[in-house]
C-alpha cells in the first residue's frame, strides 16, 4: 500500500529515512484515515497533492507525484493544472517551487 | 461565477471586504487559471478545500465549503473525510480547527 | 487520558468539535506516539506547547496550557518563560499572540 | 518609541498583554535592529507591514497599520496597494484577511 | 519587465521552470497589481523582499535580490538591514537562512 | 555560550553566515531570554527542538541537535521520540523531513 501512495522510489526512501514513522503512517494514516470509501482514491490523491503543494512539503510532493503517475490516478496535464490552480491560494513563489518538483519527476519518468 | 465558487454568502462578503481583490480573483484567478478543462470542477473544488485546510485560511474555507455544498460538487460526508485525511499531512490541531469551520457551515445550512 | 492532555475543558471541546478526530488522536497519537517512556511526560508537554506556540495553533495551545496546569506538569512561570524563549525562534508577533492565550487561561483558572 | 511603531492603541494593548515581551522588543528589537540609518523609517514600515501580511499576524498588522497612519509614514492608498501587491506572493485568502484588517482600521480612524 | 523584477538570471530560471506561471505572473501579477503608481517601485521591491524573507521563499528571494541590485532600487547595505529587521517579526532561524541567500548573491555579483 | 547551544560546527556556521545576527542572538536572545532560571536548560533545549521541527527550520535543527548531543542535554533516543511525537501536531511530511536531519547528525557524529 505504501508503494501505491508514494511510488516505488518514495516508498523506499520513506522506509530508509524512518522505519518508525513509516510504520505509523501505514498503520494509522493510510489504514484508518485514507481508505474510507466516502472519498474515492483519485479524489484523495488530488487532496494530498494540493496539501503538499500548499505546505511546501517538496520531498513528499515528489513521492506522491510519482505515486499518482505510477498508479494512473492522475496524468501529467492534470498535475500541472493543479499547481497552476494552487497559485490563487498560495501565491507564485510556492507554485514555482512546486512546479519545479513535479516537472523534475516528469523528466525522470520519461528518461 | 463568484457565487459558484464561494456560495452566495461568501461572494457577498468577498465583494464587501475588497472589491479590488474580488475583481482580480475573478479576472485572473477564476477566469484563466481555474477553468481549464484539464481538470473537472469537482477535482478543483477538492484541491481548493485541501489547500485552504492546509494553510488554515478559515474564512475562505467557510466560503468554499458553502460553495461546494450549494453547487452540489461535494456532499457533507466527503468534506468531512477530506478534513480527516488532511490530518496525516498537517497534524491534528489544524484539522480540528478546519473541522470546527465545516461543521459550523453544515449546521447553518440545516437551520 | 484525553483529559490529562487537554484539561477537562479542552477534552470536552475536542469531543464535541469532532468525535472522529478525537478517536484517532486517542488511538493513534496519544496511545502509540506519546506514551513511549524514552521521554517523560513533562518533557513531552514542553515539546507540545513549544510546537503549538510555533504553529500558532491557539485553540489547542489553550487546551494544553490548561492540561499542563491541571496535571501539575508545568507551572505558570515556566509556561511564561517558554513563550518568551520561543520569541527567538518565531519572532514577536506570534509570541504576543501566544502570551495572550496563556494569560487568559491563567486568569480563568484563578477566577 | 513604542507608540511611534504601534500607534497609541497598539502600544497600550502590547503593554497590557505582555510587559516582558514589550520590554524585550523595545530594548532589543526597536532599539538596535530597527533604528540603523541604512534604511529610513518609511522603508522599514513598508517592510514590517509586508511581513505581517505574509505571516498572517493580524493583531500586529492592526497595530502597525495604526502606527503607519498616525505617524504619517504611509497613507491609506499606499497600504491598500501593499495588500494587493502581496497577493502575488501569498495568494488571495491571506490577502483578503489582511485587507479586512486594514479596512477596519481605516473605518475606526474615520469614526 | 520580468528582468527588471527578477534580474536576468531569475527571469531565465522562471521561464525555464514554468512558462505558464511566468505568463500568468507577467499578465496578471506584474501588469495589474504591481505597476499602480500609488506605490513607487522602490517601496514595492522592499515589500516583495520582506514578504519572501517571511515566507522563506528562498529561490525567489535570490531572484528578487539580484533584481533589486541590478535595477539599482536597493543597495547591499539596505538589503542586509532588511533581513536584520525581519528577525523581530519572524525570529532568528528564518533570518539566518535569508541572510545566507542574500550574501551568496552579493558574492556572486562581486565575482 | 554559542557553542553550548549550537554545537561547535553550528556556532562556526552561524558566525560565518552572519556575524551581525550572531551578535544579536547572543546579546539579546541567549543572554536575556534563554538563561532565566525558571526553566532548566534541558527543558529549553526540548522546546527549541520542538519549535525548529514545527517551523521546518532544518539548518538550525541540525545545529541544535548537535548542540543537544554535544552538551549531553538530550540523547539520540529522546530526540527521535521528540520527532515522532511532533507528528501529531505537524503531520507526517514535516516529521519525515526533520527525522532525515537528525539521523544525518547521528550518523556524522558516529563517523
């Protein structure tokens, strides 16, 4: 399940960086709070990306962008539109920084 | 279009509080950056709510919660799940404060 | 346990505002992540207050200030010093706003 | 000097809310860090307002807006332009909230 | 106009990183919201730097520091004072990080 | 005193990056606001780390983690628990980023 959310690379980094936090986010976060059917997984992925862009959580934005593309929940054009839309709510500097991250992921997946 | 996004009450407050900002957000934000078809309006509303919850923009969260319910883009159970999911990314204090806002809107619309 | 952390009043508000978030924070947060003996409860309360002051989570700062005083983990002079020290890390505006909250709690508990 | 910066009302509130922080901000902040001639007081007031708008320090934005107008360092039209310009850097929600604060000060000073 | 604001290097990076955001910030942000005569360009540059220091938007702080020096709107001593003054409002950690960025720009422009 | 707080490496970086800010933080911050006996130095170090984790001040988190270990005020297990506990208040992304920093310090001190 971790790979579904973070992509294979993100899951690997998360487990290396902190096995304890990874255990908690799997047992608590993804298990109970993310799987409720009241919202479909595509909607949840959009919400997660919007939150990470807003809080400037750039490493996690990278993991979840990979996860979104690998799982097919979102495509590149949709993710780009999401960053552009967020500009209204967070301003240009944070949007540029987020765009830099998602475009780097796009390029790495094409390579 | 402002009412579609912010609800009738939010649109009224926004125009009273700042006609200049409201003109800019309609001409710039909503016109060019929000309407591109690459993302449907339901996806955009989810992203907007997630961003406002994350940045603790509580008055705007209230406007957009009303807008989401009035326009039928999201229902109450979905919005509640969104707040719960955000806890993973922003922690409990910000989630409690957001939940307080959306539940207040739910109650006012029922009254 | 919720009352130990948030004070009787904070526990009541938290449960009213969101029974779902309160269930999660008790089962996940306080159960697994807060009770590990590697840090004593006084140390944890200091860390929690410092975090809430820093993130400007003022309603939760109020709950935890009450909890700290009701449980005897910290006294008023210590909490005041904590706010003053935080000024170095977050600047004066956020420190003033936090001081306003903790002093209001001090007054209400004296009344 | 406190009144020059915060306006008479802001200075009164700051001293009531926390005499300790007020002593520190006068001795440390305003004395050493604010008075260096390398930047004139008008430039410093603009920087302070821009910072408070960006960090959503709304009570302090109110104090410094009063201080800016009472001291004549800035006029209303300039402060309004400042909020509008900040939108580029922080997004619309934070700009609306700041505009609400400065317009409330404008109205109170006219009354 | 982009170069006036961001310096030649910043303008180049911004256009590479996101042509879409750059088009929007030129058409919307700089065109309508930045050029109004009610505030002179020096005042606007001070406000922009103060905002970027406060929000820890370090890549954009680098662009605008270059832009401020290249356009002659501010000199090095003034920018340094600005960072020092911001410490009052945002605390030392964010001020150190901003100082590291502006000093790096100073050194690069001298080289 | 700077070394006690920031570790030898952190003190060196701070002085190099900004002698002015370092003079102010020693004269103002650490002198008057940090040394009051109402809170012991261990408690103050916990509060400082919690604040830096919360505000994502990662370079300063590195300095103070070194300072905490070099001075013996906290051990590695305690610092790790602190990061885990903070997750409740700030969410997982910021906690992962902080954990990456403190574990890097742990490894460097072991090398």
